[in-house]
């Protein structure tokens, strides 16, 4: 993309996302090794923090038991430090993107004791390697159920260790990097039913003295869903526990989840204006909630690289972010900037 700085704003006194919000919460973006290069200038102009989209997940960073692959993560940390960006590590424990070896012992399933040892070894190696250099860690990702149950029971972590893997993960992470702020991160985190599960989990962990510092509300949302009132209520509810809150994975799909057709052949002006109103409303809310919010991160930088091109429908183009495929600011970007007027 390589957009010239002068060609798209951010000059001397001009507003940028990080200038507008940097005193209120950090403005982050999820990056891949490729977008870190292709969108480098844009990232430095607009963002104050980075989340690795995939490279620090257990699968990529710890592909087999005896070997870690830290190359990409090291590069990201170096880039962040050279440029004064903070890093939000993602993620130490997840049921997804984890090597199958983690849960096996030869031909058998790993025992609870073996998996516990691996959990500690994985966390102490990854969080320990970057000790003091990671501002926030998503320690456990998506451990709760979207259905009637409480925990995500089909996670191999839960199946083998029961719910204790969650508190153990936080304790191991705190030992490995005592300075890092430790988060529980989930989607549907503003849905009132799941919100209460997350609230209950967090209160129980806190009661036990588990080092939990924040809740990550992922924010994979759409033009119509969720209602703003639910977003506000969730931020308030988590903050009432004395926890930090972050919006960790924001994107606004042009499709509702139930829509499976490719309804749009391009990002029409009308569609992008609708999306801009939505982003504007959200950032205005984030501005008002600045005291409770530690950060707001978009799940990507620009519309040329988004997981939503393949979810929930493969090969259906989406335009969910604040910058277009050329790295130019979209109407959504200007609406997000406008929201900063609501900072008290
Ligand atoms: O954006 C990530 C995509 O590239 C991966 O293929 C996918 C694998 O499940 O994970 C995506 O990121 C997810 C994040 O790690 C956790 N919350 C949901 C995100 C979107 O699926």
C-alpha cells in the first residue's frame, strides 16, 4: 500500500486516531507480518498499539512440543519498540489454533497432569520470553459457552483439565510476566446472557485472588447488531468489578450474521455512509466511557486484509475497517474521529 504520509493526512496539527484518543485509551490494530510492512506508515501515523492477529497464538508459536517459533513475534516486538507502540499479546490459551500435540500423549489423550505441565511450560516460555515488553496479554480466549451451559465444554482444555485451566493460566502468566495486564477475552461479550457468564467467571476468579486485570470485548459487530445500549451496559458491568475493559477486535461487517448472500459488489457510498454512522456512534460511546476503557483495537488495519472475507462465508468480500483497500481513510474513519468530541 505504502501510502505517502503527506497524501493522506496526519501532517503537523491534523487529527489522527491516536492524537484524538491517545490520552483517553490506546488505539490499536491487529496486524499480520504482511500488513506490518504494507501498512507500516499508516500504522505509525494512526495507531498506538499492535495486536498480533495470529503469530503469537499457540499453534504458530509452538508448533511442536520441542520447538517454538518466535521469529515473527520477535520482529513484531522489535517494530513496536523501535516505534513506541505498545503490544497486546494474543493469545496464550485457546481451544483453536493450538497444535494437536498439546492434547495428546502418544496415541492417547494427554492426562490432566501432563496438560497442566504443558500449560505452565507454554505460558512461562512465551510470556517469559517477552517479560516486561508486553503491556497486555489475552491469557484465556473464548472459554465460555454461547449456549445454555456455562463453560465451553467442547474445548480440549476443559475436557481434560476441567475449568481449573483458566485460573492456572492466569497464575502462570502472572509469574512469567508480573508487569503485564492480564485479560480474559471473548466474543458476544455484550450479549446480556454471555455478559453475565463473563461477569460471574471474572468475579469468581477475583474472589480467589487470581491475577485478572481486564476483560476484552472482542467487538465483531455489524451495521445493526448489537444495540449500543448493550455495549454500554457490558462496559459498565465489567468495570463495576474494578477491571479494565478493552474493545479488542473491533470490525463492523457490512453483513448481518444471518445474511449469507453476497449482497454488495462493492463498498458503495451509501453502504459506507451507513457504516460510518455506526462507527461514529460507537466511538462517541467509547469516548464517553473513556474512564473505563484502556484500549480500542480494530481487527485489522485496512479493508484489503480482513478475516471477514472468509467468515461466515468463504470468499465473500467485506469492508469492515476504517481504511479502504488503498489505505485511504473511509467515511467510517472520519466518523470515528468525530466521536472524540464526546471525550468529557
Ligand atoms: O483473524 C484471525 C484469522 O486470520 C484466523 O484464521 C482465525 C482462526 O480462528 O482467527 C482470527 O482471529 C480470531 C481471534 O484470534 C479471536 N477472536 C475471533 C477472531 C476472528 O475469528
